[in-house]
C-alpha cells in the first residue's frame, strides 16, 4: 500500500453508536500505521463529531436526510426529493478532501454511497445490521453490488440478510478491546458491587445488558426466571440497560411480567450503567436473550471478561460462539430452552470456568481490536492496489 492513504469514514447517524465507536477505536490505530483518517458526520447531535474531534481527527459535517420507517412520510419524502442534490453536495465535499477510500458505514447510507461511487476515491461499503427491513435490505444489497469497490459485512449472518450468493463480501467482525476488558483488572469489583447492590455473597448472579427494547428479548429471560428459581431460589437477575422514552410501553410490559410471575424479589432493573467490565466480572452468567442482532459486541465483552455466556441463536452469535467450548447457544423466543440451559450451566462451576477461559482466548485471537485493525488494513490495501 502506498505511503499515505486517506480514508473518510462516513455515517448516517450523528450520535455516537456502535459504528462510530468502532471507527474511532480502529482509526486511532490506523493513524499510528500512517493512515490519514477523516470523519464525515451528518448535522444534528454532536456526539460522534465531538468524540472524533477530541481524538484528533478531521471532521466534516453536512446535512444528510435519512430514510425512515414507513409511517414517517414527511421525512421519507424529504429523503427522496433531496436525494440527488444531497449526493451531488457530498460528492463535492469528498472531492475537496481527496480521499483514496470512502468507508461508508451502515447499509442505508445511500446518498453518501452514491456520492462515493462518483468521486475519485474507492468505495468500501460496510453493512452492519440485520434490522433493515425488506425490501430496503435487498435494494441496499443490489446498490452495494453495483456501486461498491469492496463490500464489508460485520458477520456472515449480515451478508445473508442483504446479498445473494454471487456477491463477494469480506467479513470484519466488530472488535472488543481485550486490554480494557481484562478480568485481571477487576478482581475487587464483584465484592464492591455486591455491597453496592445489596446482593447476598453466595447467591448466583445472572445478568443481561442492553437497552430496554423488544429486539433485546428481555421478555423471554423474565419468563425463564421462575424455572431457574426452582433450582436456585436465591439467584438474582440483573437487567442492565436504559429505559428508552420511545419504548415506555415495552418497559411497562416487562414490569407486568415481573408482577404476574411473582419474581420481583429476584429481578432488578438497574437502568443505564457505564461500569460494564465491573458488572461482567460480577456475573456468574451473562445472558443475551435477543430476538435479532448483527454481531453483538456485548457478547464479545463477556467473552473477553471470562464471563460464561448463554446467547440466543441470532445474527452472528454462532460465529462468536461456534461450539460449547466457548459458550451456549439456544433458540430465540424460547423461554423454556433458555431456563433449561441457564440452570444446567449454573449447576457446573468447573465447566463455566473452562468455557470462560476458552472464550477469552477466542476473543483475543479473533475479535480483538488489533485483529480488526489488521482486517481494515487488508481491505484498504486490496482496494488501493487494484
């Protein structure tokens, strides 16, 4: 690859979410490898732009209307009627930056992808979710195959959601920082958290982490709780995640389930918390009960923290946990299967420890930040040297 390569990371959402965090973490290490990294962020929330600026990246901003759910007719009309003008404006902006590579994040970043295809830079289009509905997923897949110089997916399951078999893609898994998520650094955390949360020292703790929305499947975990309590009556279930204003009805539904199943003494909703490594060090078992995912980073964080994991078979979970050497995978939307697996795993501390060690080794080898950086460099090199 030539001495200095300029990459522009492009987004549809100005908030600091998963794709932005990945690009920031990877970008800092790419700079160390001689790559000139820029960020193109839509107008609006300043979260991602501020974080990129604080990290020392050049940040460029412009208006990029987004496609929305069918009920948001006005926003979708704006997206359609401004599409050409927005694409032309982004093309001019990209040409002023003069990148070698335009790294377009998210599958529905259509205007920027179109602009990149017309600009002097090569287009790397990064598909990273399985929530994009039909037919938008198929439209995005066709446009990706037509416009992109390279298509990247965050898991093989994401590829299957967007593309037919003839389309070539490269998989770059989202990373986990195994230095930040190091169980050795949090040996005192479990005792401190037990005191803070008022947990019995001997009681098993089962935790899940994720904002409270239906995609995360909290309902099925709560339905599994009574069966687990039959064998482990002192177990505590920690539900960690923000109560979203837009999902208030779902939160109330979860509260009704807790009341109906008589499990209020065993279940605690902690709200949003920032101390994720510490919590994972506390959990005897981490559970991901999701009904849909792409490649859930929280599973990687649990693996890195040597926290044994039970997860539903959605998205790229089977790529993260390919066998019971690394964790346990159960069908989604199946509370009985979830309860059965959780109780069996809780009953074998030695098996949990062995699986947790294997998972940590797999996180270091396959899903580390350094592995993700090398994968990005490989893609960029293959595109630039064509």
